[in-house]
C-alpha cells in the first residue's frame, strides 16, 4: 500500500537560489505557506493553511527540522490533526537538491502518510494477508485453545 | 464531512480491527462474529454499528440472520491523504517555479 509521495522536478535555477526558497521563511511563504521556519536542526515551527475538515486537518502543520545539509538536503516532520493537541498524521518531508548543469534537480519525498497502526491494520486486510496464515494468527490471538487442539 | 473522523475512530480500536480481520476471511453473521469476543452482545453491536457507519462493512439480512460483509469503501477513505498531498505538492511546486522564473526575468531586465 502506498504511504508516500515522490516527485522530482528540474528547476532552471542554481541550487543556491532553490535552497534559499526552501529555507528562507519569507521566500517559503511566497510559494508554500505562512510559516516560522528557521534553518536550524531541531527547530520547531509551523505552517499555517486553510483547514480541511474532511481530511482531519485544522490548518496547522506542526514541524521540526530534522536534518539540514546546506544546498543539499532538508528534512522536517509534518504533523497535523483535527484540533490543537490532536495529531492524526505524523509524516516526514525530505527535500534533496542536486546540481544539474545550470539548474537544480529538486526531489521531494513525503513519507508516512498513514498512521503506523492504521497501516498495519490495512495491510492485514488488503494485501499480503495470506488467508491461511492470517486466519490462523487471528484465531491464535483471540482463542489460544485452537492451537492446543490442533497440536 | 465526518466520514474521515469516523474512519480513524473505527480502526483505532483493537476489537474492531479484529472484527475486520475476521470479516476479511469471510462474511459472518453478527452472532458468529460475537462468538469470537468476550463481550456483551450490545457491546458487539455497538462496534458493528461504528464499523458500518464508517463504511467498513455492510449489513445484510439473509434469511433470519444479519450478516456482516466487508466493504471496500471504508478502506478507500484512508488513502485520501496521498491524493490530497500529491496534488498539493504539484500545485505548490508550480508556484515555486513560477516565482523563480519571474525573479530571473526581473534580474535579466
């Protein structure tokens, strides 16, 4: 099951320019969202957007800078929920920059777009849930006596 | 509008996840399903109602029995974040590209 988004774009601008637009709060707000980002590992910040109630999203994205390698890589956590203090999505955004001629190849990976517990539950039901093994596991979990009878 | 909230509430409970796993094998009558759980019948019914409301199962009367059947709709709901953010990032990146291009045009002039 897909739980991440990957995209690569080519921008006809230097890595330094692209990097500035990813890490300067004012520039970032011009194309992404209002924010209080600072290019410092460990810095907690927020993006603010319009709420999308059906997505369980109240408009606030809670982030923390996790990794920062100037001109090369930037990653931050990306969490939100339906109301303050309640997080339903705990995901990760990673930007990677690679110089290509005069321009920059910019990659984005947005991963963990699923609560881990939910991913397991779904995986159990949708894919890879081998019917025999799966059923037997469930039986054992809920009724260990079956195991005794069978062995 | 409450659909997603219900979706996550629905599978946030271990008993309900177990119900879904049991139903992923085969549809079951409510009585059969209840046999697998050490809880009162009204408690089982309450869980079933939550799963039904979130679109994970359908309930059909066959003969005298009520059958619970796994429904794919509930699962589709869970994947909305992927679609939403995919679209979100594409739009934002177009905006970034536009912004960068406008600036270099200005610098060139």
